[in-house]
C-alpha cells in the first residue's frame, strides 16, 4: 500500500561478465552518490528444490544495515529473498538509488516480472521503488 512518501529508485544492471557489471556499477555510483549496490548470485543446490541465493550490499554503512548478513547464502526462491531485502533496505534508508546487479545466468525478463509481480497481503516493490530511467550516455568534454 502506498505511503505517500517519495519512492526510491531501482536500476537493474546486467552484463555478460562481472567486469561489465562492475563498470556499470562504478559509472552509476559516480552519478548517484547515495547509491547502494545490491548484487545477487544464485547457485544450484545439490539437494532440495531451491537454489542458494547470495547477496552482497555495498556500501554497508550506517543506515544501510538490513539486519541480515547479506553476504551469507540463503536457500529459497531468489525473487522472494531479493524482494524482502529491497523492502528491508527501503525501510532502513530513504532517498537512495539501488543498482541491482544480476548474474548472467538469470533469464532477466522473467526474473524481473516475478520480482515486480504484485503479492496479495505483502508489500509490493512498486509501492516503494520507481524504475530508474536509463542514464544518459557520457558526453566527451570539449577540447
């Protein structure tokens, strides 16, 4: 349910290598000094139905603590875990831009549709976040 407060921004960063995703993250962090990057990796579990989901948040400074150890692995539905992290981050810190980096193994469109999908009786991401518009390309400085 909407709170009437301004929403935070969520950017999704994808790339076919960690280096590409890292460079995108660096460029976005320079443009948005309040950015808190949330990175996701998903590892197939050897037993059970759900994969191991590992999250890493940077910077992990005052006001960004999610009250969970996001660098540890958690077994479960990746979209449910990520949605909980994003909502917890929104409650912990306002006026922030979240670059979300997804690994190349994720089928991006179905993953994002599942992540953004409305849930009955639960907080929805659309109540807390707006999708960030693409950043304009860097323009060379005149010589």
